[in-house]
């Protein structure tokens, strides 16, 4: 979906709060900008930003200056979560190494944090921003361009990314520029469910998915994981641990697959020592 | 797929000796009750360590001891006291705290008396009740030694049967007899017939319940407790005051009932029975003194006093030896002046301590050695040279064909101790709280540790849960906890710390035995810089500096996430460095780090209260940060003002439930390496604020704590925001957002009553960013029209306008200047602000005043003020029946063209017009078209747009009030055309007048 002429998502979306109101307005039948402005009370500029942002997120189409929504591809019972998951899934379609889609930056920034095991980020931190960008440029060969030049991750884009990642449920903001790396556990839970539907199986009437299969599915469809990941990165382990505690899943040893390392996950009675699979609690 | 621990198979238990054992064997071996081990004499004597104890009182034939003096004696010294040539009764009383070897000594003495001195021994253990002694133990003892039946036993049997089958009859007789006996003893009793029935029912129930069902005969068959006596007036039969009795009156009554029961069946008391048996031994064997052993003396009350009297009586024909063991409380009855002279008193533990003479830091290993060695002794693998019975053990070589000889895993330093080594056992003993350093506690920890390893609950002994309660400050490097936690545990318990700053060395055999070394693991591949040698595994100690720390290039661009920052910070506080260059904070960190593992297991344990305080500081500080000082939503100024003395959490293991403003925090959600980091942060935060690096700690545990921060917010919001019953009475279909929106709608109306309440006008007002205030004109009107108190309520409500604005921004804004219009429209279609606010609670006492913006802006006050404001307006609404000002204004001013009027007024100045009329026209002319239009629009809003709902009626009233006081209206009213017609509009009159003059020109 990431056409070369499409705008760069981190330029387009500065205030993600207008995304969902614009999406809902179009969904109510307001198909042109003026109608959306009247309906939402948002400024013309805000509507334009929201509409373009939704297009980058794959949630809106534009034909002959008329907008049409793309339906959510998730149905979790929570509309905001459906929005987040659908947007994350659409953005993941840019994750096509080595010919990365233009919007891959959204996921790759997060991947860098997972890779480096950062549990906190300051969107004004120049060092981290530059390392992030260098890693994407030099190691992943990610080259989003504008008029032939590579778009670098500048301070504004980094701030825009922080706001969008928070809006889509991947970060927790606790100060103007400070965030913890905290994927909403419910997003992770629904990803496990979806992954099970796609590549899981049933063992003794239990819904089971091998951790390695889950990670691969997740990396392809929702949250891109570093290639060199041996096991479950700590940030994701943390979310899975939350689901363990809430008794939404178990981690069990099923079948012959080797044990999976869950980075920095404490022991728990619902996690077997040599766990290699996720069992969804009925 | 089970999450339960997998039981170990024989292969998992490396030592072949364990293959032959089952859990029952281990339980017998480590039984906390010496008598259980005594059932297997071979086991008992293999594991028995001769006991040393204190003689506390000399007794009539013993050594002279001054009061308070103590003499150390050996087990053999005590044994020698049991001379066969004594006459009269003799008693050895062994006192001591629980688990200090009393039973062990009893068993050892009993064994020797029985087997070496050929004494008849009557064992009375803790579970033997009085009735059992009377009906079973003593008759059996008698039968065994004399081949005859003791004829009292059948009488006891009859008593027991009758109690079972006809308790009321038994009770009836006992009650009447007892009350008579008590009277004969000189006590005055008064009993009504009905009262006697109640007593009878009571006693029947008690003898059934306390004698037959529970067989608690040994408890001075307590048929009437003090509490029962005090609570049941029918039992209070005595005329005398309570102080007329030696003990409590209940005791007298209870003893009377019991004695009556015994008399009823002609059953002799315990002492009579012992006397009878003793006489039989005298008759039959002359010098064979029987021995009665009370291993855990638990006889109390009257029976205990009778027994004591028998033991101490000065009767040359008596021939019983007694061994009585118990805690000082249970043997208190024996400490009577005459008895103290007759008996020998010993104590196993040191004064005011659970420590004993035969177990200390130096002897702990030897003490435990035979217990563990016993598992391996059957085939000659473990044999000891026990020296001269001093308790020292020397491990001999295994027999040539034994398992140990062929296995070869263990070094001789720990072969008998496997799966422990000496350091492990020493660390257990020294790590026990001083009050728990008793033989029993040591054995319990060792046994439970072995058992967890044996049954697979623990991967190896070093990870067993009983150790969580044992303080051990040996700590591996954080990387080891982070990457290979089990290695840290093994290092902690088995490790040699001679080179602690570099590494902790552990015999490689343990890792192999516990299968901790990955298969085909190359040395370089071990995590956390753990080094593997032929003999040992070297695990980095807490002070270890990883090679990369030396190699890092300082010129390399830093990402701000390495540890340098904190190290630099720690150097900053070096002004109070000691001689070693270690700062005070670093010293505290070093000291406290050793307690983390124990705190982790027992955060409530008072032994680690300091560690806990630092960790609480860390948790609280970080949750505070992640909730933005306990704000209820991100970037919202509404917060919960948590008390400074409270934490926002309680631990999972807390006995009390968390408060509404507390969540449950489980330290086990964190790895121990994380806890160590948190501890350091807490210490730095507490002791040297500048060196506490919050960003660094959040980079490590930010995700963990975010979960807690969000959980905290969710809990507080659920309690104080999302529960409608906090805000509303009578359960209306409204929530918090309805309250906020309704209040905001009124703020907009009171700010300008001529505004219609629509989504657009609310949004526009919100976007304007202007300050809110009660409309000045309206305020003047309200002063005239409303009671002063009502006006005050409205003013007070408007004082919270900014807070409501902030909440509207939080709950409804989609940008800094735009509200969610579609949602507002939906809301206004289905809600009336007046109805929402009128259903608020007048006094929302469930809404904690800690929920607030600041000290002057509490949410509870916002609710109260909104309710009062609404009530004030509601009460005023029916005071206004028509809208005459609006009507007049609309009639007179609608369509007025102020430009035209201006032109005409200018012309009028040239004529001799009534000056009063002219001045009023001139005044009116000073208003702009917009101002006049606004007045007209307000009138239209009042008369045409707004409907008949209460909300609209109040709004119309406010419009009318403002019109009444508005300057345009007043200016217009000041114009007097003297037409006498009040119904026609202003414009025609003015036109007529002006036309006359203008045309006349």
C-alpha cells in the first residue's frame, strides 16, 4: 500500500487525536472535507491532516475527492482497540524487507526499542533518534524518500512518532517527551487470538499456538520483531506475563519444540520451565 | 501441560542413594518428633548427638546451686541420676523452648534406662490424654509386666460407654453430687430448679463434646471454662466472691463435676493408679523402679497438681522415677518449693534464647551431618569415626564396593552432606534468625529443602523455598541474576567467597548433579561471564566488573542508557567517602543488596524493614512519576492527592486488603535483578537525591511499573469516577461525563444566557479560551430576583468553571480547541443538563476529597456546588410566569435599523424637540446594530426557540432576567413617546415623530 508518492506518515500525522473523529465522520456519511468540517467542528487543516493520516494508516480511501472508510479488520468489542489493531496491521504491510514500504518507519522505530531492550524513550533524545535512524538506514537499508532524498528521522518526526505510537497503544506517555515502552496487553492478547486462528492448533481441547509461530505471525502482521531475536523480547515478555497473571493465557511445554526464552520474565505458576507454546485460556 | 512441578525421576536425582529412598523415608529421618526416629533405634542412634544442657536447680540430693546459678551437664550426667537404689519417688524435669532437644534427650534416656538398666518404662507422649492413660496406657503397662489385668480399667470403660450412650443421666448424677460436695467443702451455693436443668443440659453437652468426641481428657477435663462461667449466669452458683477461690470459680465447678464422675464409677485418680502399680513392682521385683516418661508434659489443672503431689511426696515406699519434659509454661505446676527440693531441673536452651549448648556456628555442620549421612550409610558409603562421643564426626573412606566408592562425584568435603556442602549448611544455620537457631529449626529447613529438591518442586536445593526465610547476603553479580538466575542461587548457597570481588567458586559437581550445565556447553558460551573450569564454576560476584566495562570507548557516542551515568552520580556523593573510597550511599547499597533475596520472598519480614523502606521509596516514586503525580488521566490536572504517609500499593502477601487508593504489587512480578536495581534507585533517592537516575531505572523496569501505574489509575477511576452511585442518587442512567457536560452547559449559559445550548455553541465557547464568569448583567438581575444564598450558590459554581473546562477537555476534546461535536450533539439530543444536575447527590460522601485539582478545587465540591446551583435555579423557575421584557423587546425592536435611526436622530437635533425625549433617543442611538440585534435575538431565543422543558424554562428565565437589566433595554425603555399605547412597536412611533420633523424641514 505504501506507494512511493504517498506522504510520509511521520510528517502527515502530528495530532493523532483527530484521526478517529474524522474516521467516524466519514463513516456517518460525510464524504467530503467540508462536510467533515461541519460535522466534527474540526478546522479544515485538522480534517485534512486526519484524512491524510487515515489514508497512511490504510483506514480511509479517497476517490474523486470523496472519502470512504475501510472497515476495521478487527472486532474485539472495543472500538478504539479495533482502530489501533487495524492501523497497526495496515502499517505492517510496509514491512517488506529489503524493499521496505515508505511507512515502515512506524514499526521499525518500535522494533529498535525492542531490539535494544529500551523500556523508556524520550522523543527528544537525539542520541537514540540518530541510532534508530542509522540502524534503519545502515543495517536495514530502509530508504524512505521525498523527491529523491532520503527522509531522515528528524526531531519533529520523532515527536510525531511518539504521539502516534501512544495513540496506537504501543507507548505510555508520562511526561511531555517521556514515554515507557508498553504495548497494551489487550492488543497483545488479541494478537495471540488472531495468530492462533491463523497458525495455531487445538491440543486436548485447548487453543494452542507455538511461541515461535506466534512471534513470526506477530512480526509479519502487527509488531515487527528484530531479526536477531532469540526468544521473546523483554517488552513483549512483559505483556505476556501480564496475560499470564490475568489468567488469559498459559505458557506450556507442548510437543517437541525446544524451550523458548522469555527475556526477563519472572517465573510464574502458569509458565512451565521449558514452555514453548501459548495456551489460550477458555 | 500441567503447570505443577514435574516430579523428579531417579535419573534426575543424580545421587544413587536417593534412588532408593521415598518421601516417607525422608520424613522419618528428619522427623521433628524424636519419638518417630526412636521407633528405629538404628536410625536414632546414628543421628543422635549427645546433648549438653544446664542444671538449673540442685534439688535435695544434687549439687548445691545458688539461686540463679546454672551448671552445664551432659546427657550421661542426667542418666546417672536414675539410681536403682533410691527410695521414694524421683523426678527429672527437662525444660526448654520448643525444638531445643527435650524430646531427643527423653528418648535417649528412655532407651538407655530400658535397654541398659532394664527398667520398666511407661511412656506418656503429648497425644496421650488422661482418659487414655487411665484406661489404656497404665493398664497395658501393668498387663505387660505382670501378666494381669488392672481391674480399674473396666470401670473406666463403663464410664466412657455411659457418657457416649446416656450423657444426660451421667451428667445428672455428676451435677447433683458435685453441688453437694461443693457445699460440703464450705461453699455456699444457690440454685433454682430451672437453673439446675440448665446446668444439667450444659454438663451433658460438655462431657459428650469434650470427653467423648474429642477425647480431650488430659485437659483437666475442662467441663466449664472461665469464659463459659462468666457468660452463663446459670453457672454462677456460688454466693462467694471470685476472690474466695484459689483459682477461678469455674475451675472449682469443673473439678467438682469431673470428680463426681470419677466417684460415680469408683475410678481412682491417676495418682492412686500409679501408686497401685508402683506397689506391685515393689512386691514383685523389689529394686526394679518403674519409670514414667512424660515426653511433652501437657497435664494441667487439678490432675497436674495431684500428680505433682504424688511425685514429691515423702513416702519411703514409693518407687517411681519420672522424666518430665516440657516448656516452662507447661511444667510451671512442678515448681513448688517442696517439689523443687525433690526434683532435678534442667534446661536445654540458653537463657532467653532458642540456642542450645550443643549447636552453634561451629557445630552446625556436624550436627546435621549424620542426618544426611544416614541416607548413604547402608552400603558403607558413609561411615563415621565418632571420636569420644563429643559430637565430632570424622568421615571415613567409603567401603570399597559402596555406591560412593564407585560414583566418585562428590568430594570428601561434602560426600555425606550431598546435596548440600558445608557452606550451605553453615549458611542455613547462621542465616536463621537468632531466635530460631534451634536444632529443630535447622533440621526443618534442611529437610524441607531436601524434600523440595527430592520431589522436583525445586530445580536444586539452592532454589528451594524454605531458604527464602533464611538470611544469606552472598550475592552474585546482577548480570547473573539477569541472565542465569539459578547460577546466582547456587553461588549464594554453595559458593566459596574467598575472592568475592571477582567470583564465587562452586564445585562443578553440583552443577553436573543438578543438570545445570547445558549439554555441549562450551566454556565461552556460558551467560553472564560465568567461567567453567575442570573443577569449579566461577560465578561473578557482586563486585565483578565485566570485561566490556574496561573495553568501552569513552569517545563513542553514548545513547544515555549505560550505567556510566549512575556511576558518575555515585561519585558525586563521594564527599563522605570512607578510607576505601566508598561513599556512604555505596556502603548502604552494598549492605542492603545482600537482603534482596530474602526481602523478595518475605517483603513483610521485619528483619528486612530497611530494605523494604528503600524499595517502597522506589516503587512509590516511580508510580508517582508514571501516573504524573497520581493524575487520573494523562496530562489531566485532576489527581488523587495520596497521603504522604501512604504508598499507592500493598504487597501481594499483605494480610490486610488494599485501600481504595492502593493496588496490589507483587514483588515476584519482577526479576530479582530488577529488584536490585530498584533498591539502588530507592537508596539513592532516599539518601542522595541527585544521584538517583529515574530515567535509567525506568529504562529497565518502565514497562513493569507502567502496568502498575495504569492499574492504579484504573482502580481509582473505577472507585471515584466510574461508579455512578458516587455522584447520583436513585440510580439514574447518568455517569461522570454526563455530570461534566451538564455542568459545562450551565457554565456556558450562566456565562452568557443569551446563548443557545447547542453542540456548536458549547464547542465555540470552549475553543474561545476566554475566561468564564457569571454574566455581569445577569448577576445584577439575580441580585434583585434571587435570595442572597441562591445567588451565592450560582457564583460559587461559576468559581469552578475552569475545572469543568479542564474536565471537558479531558473527556471530550479531540484537539486543544475542538470538542467532539458529534458526541456533543448526541448527548444534547438525549440529555437535559438540568435533569442531570438535579439528580446529583447533595453530599457525595463516597467521593474522597483527595480527588482534586488543588486544595481549593476538589471534585466533591464541584459536585456539591453544581447540585446547589441547580437547586437554586430550579426553585426560582416557577417565580416567572411570563416573559414581558422579551415580548416587548421583540415587539418594539425587531427590525430596528440603527443606521436609519441615527440619521433621524441627527436631524432631530436641529429642531425644538422635547429634550428629555431627545436625550433618551440619543442614548438609544449610541448602541450599535449588533447590540440591538443581540437583544432581539435573545428575545427570540426566549420566546420562539426554547421550549417548555425545565431546562428551557430556566434558560428562558435567565434570558428574561438579563433583558430586564440590559442597558439596551433600559435605554429603550427610557424613551417616552407619550402615546399611551404600550403594545405597538417603537419603530412606527419613531418613524412618525421623525417624519413630522424631517418632512416639516
